[in-house]
């Protein structure tokens, strides 16, 4: 018999992720091929835009893994939006990812955020999820690098 517990537990989360990765690697020749390569582990990637006073004007947070850049967060202060900061952050992240051997990038955005911006940066919509959350559409976009 099992007891189900709905709680946040960092130790169990790490154990579950480790076991899931081990099982996935055992089942997939493609994931086994990553072992011992620079693409085996997630490597954080952060790019910051600072104004002349050193204050945060924008930033990009993501990671590289499996030959891909995954952008998880990109934000630009509304005072400087439209001035190329977002494109610069994305271009620098793509450059660093390329140095790390990444061949592609992916990200998610909502309809009220920036799908048009990402399309202008060369990203293609590969998935659309309506009502995620209710009343909002989520887009997954990808781009080939280099």
C-alpha cells in the first residue's frame, strides 16, 4: 500500500529527477549518446542589460542542454522597450549557446507577451495551446542557430 503526499520536497524532487533521467537515458540511444558530452547536463545561461547607473534594464534567464538553448525568462523594462535591448539579450544568449555547441533554441510565450517579437528574431511557432491558462494562448517557438 502507498501513501500519497502533496507537498513541496526538494530532496524528493532531486531524487525523482535523477531517477527519471536515468530511466530515460537507459531507454533512449540519443540520450545515451549525450553521456560524457558538454550537452549532458543543463548549464545555466544568463544575460543582463544594465543602464548607465548599473540598474537592471532587462535580462534573459535560460539554460543549454542537449544541443539546445532553452529561454525560460526574458524581460525588458518598459522604459527601454523598442530600443533593441530584447533583441540584444536574445542575440547574446544565442551566441553563447552557439559557443557551447547548441544548434537550436526554444522558448514559450503567451499571446499578450511577445510572439511577434520572437518571430521578428527568426523564431517559428511550433505549438499553440489555447486556454493555457484560461483565456490566454501559449506559444512554443524554436529557431535553428548558426
